[in-house]
C-alpha cells in the first residue's frame, strides 16, 4: 500500500472537458511533485511544490494547472487536453525539497485517457 | 540536461538466477535511488543510497553507489516470479533524473 493516495485511478475525458486529479499524503512531507509517464518510459517531471509554493514548472502547457491547497494535498486541474496527453499521471512527495537526497514516494497514479 | 543510461533494457531469466543491472551518468549525483514499478501501479522505492561507495541490501536486493558518483548497480539474487516488473534507477542532485528502465521477466 502506498502512503501517497491518488484519485481517481482511471479517468476518461473529452478534449473539451474540465477535470481534476487529486493527490494526498499524510507523512508530513513538504515537497510534492507531479509526473507524467508514457507507456514503457520513465516518469517525466511536470511540477514541484515546495512548502506549498510552486517552485518548478518544467515548461508544462497551460492546459495543466497545478494547485496545492495545503501541505497534504496536491491537485492537477485539466482543461482542453489533447489525445497525446493520455498517460499515467503520478504524484510523489518527499520530506524536504532540498538537495538532502530524501527519496520521493510515489502514488499509484491516475490513468488518463483523452478521447 | 543530465542523462542516465540504464542497462540492460530488458532481461528474460530463469527463476533462481541472479540479476544485475546498472546505471551510468555523465554527471555526478549525491543520491541514487532504485525503484520497481508493477503494471498499473506507481514506482515503489527499493533502495536509497546517499554516499559514494555505499553498499546497501534489502532482502535479496543489493545496490551500490559508485565511488565516482556517476554510476550505481542493483543486484537481485535467486530471482522469483514476483520480481517481474520494470526497475528504474534515479539519480538526484537538485531534481530526480530517471534511467530508461530495465524490464525484468522471470520464467518459472
């Protein structure tokens, strides 16, 4: 069982829909991450939140909008996505965002399909 | 940006055999992590390495942080069918950089 919980597990949406992915952790971690993973590829970093503030945006299109309401929650708002955005979206957290090397713990992801 | 070369890309072995995979980089890291990912799930942390030369075991798994800080290996001894999955190395300096993954298949 993962200590990072993601909902929903699966999501199918049309290109004109608006939906949100949710991530929750109760380990007291202060860094949270969104990754995108295509089949048979490693995870690709999208966003990093450090102490509830966006610290890194890896040039992600604006149709993806992250939000960190509090230290335990991380959302990813989706709007006007494209078929190529279909992927597994992984949330992760780590104890601190610095270079101390604390490992990231991943959720099981949301499998997103864009019709 | 930093690149991690992970090899082999895939392995098909007999149950009971030992497995070895490694990652090399052109840049140094201050942390090496090894994850396993099963279908439909997120990566699960297997071993974390924090010091050059460090050798760490977790059950049948053993991993080492290379002394140059540019490489790491993972060994699995006496493989079993549930070892099947994709293994990712990841190096960290500021952010995490993943290797391309090693797909392990085990024949009973």
